[in-house]
């Protein structure tokens, strides 16, 4: 299952939902655009009980814009995170307390989080690269 987190009205913060939009209908995995309220989807995730939950969000990694890192939940605590009500780390803990699931985070360094702006070039390139990697991985694992 792929879960995108973010606000499409705040620049690169919208990269999670943009990735969901890009992959919806193109992969066999469930795709959920959780917007800024991932906690509203815990019940749906628990009901579907995926083996793996891949969460995508903009994270201040202290790296160059567009940098992508694959992180385990415990690694998230070291980064200044989230513009969202519930931190992705706590969200992951809540889900894994309900079901046996492997949770991984794809964190992307935003270039800007400006209200009313779309994705920056580095974020858009990262979204496309991640989408291609996910498509290739799911096709090769069929």
C-alpha cells in the first residue's frame, strides 16, 4: 500500500499526493492520498492489512532539494518533520500497533513550501523518479 501525505496548496509539501495521483491506476498496490490527515485513514489501512506500507512525505532532511531517502520508522525521529497534525513516525506506530505491517518512509527534501505554489523542479523530478522506481519494482515482483 502506498500512502501519500501532504498539502498540494503548499508547494513541495504536496509531493506525496502528487505521487499518488501519478501512480493511481498504474500499479496493483492500493494507493491512498491522505492529504494532511493521515490519521483519518488508519481504519482503512488496518482493514486492508497490507504486508508493506510505503509512506511518502516531504521531510526536512537537511539535504539538497529533491534528495530522496528511504527510512525506517525509527530513523524519522532524527529529522525536523512535519507540517501535519500527526507526525509520520507516530502515525506509523499507531498503524503497526493494530496490524503486522512493514512500514517504510520515502522522505523527500523540499525546496519550498510556499502557499499557492506547485512543486519545484527538484521535487517534481523526485516524484517522477520515485514513481518509475515503484512501477519497475512492482512489475518485477509479479
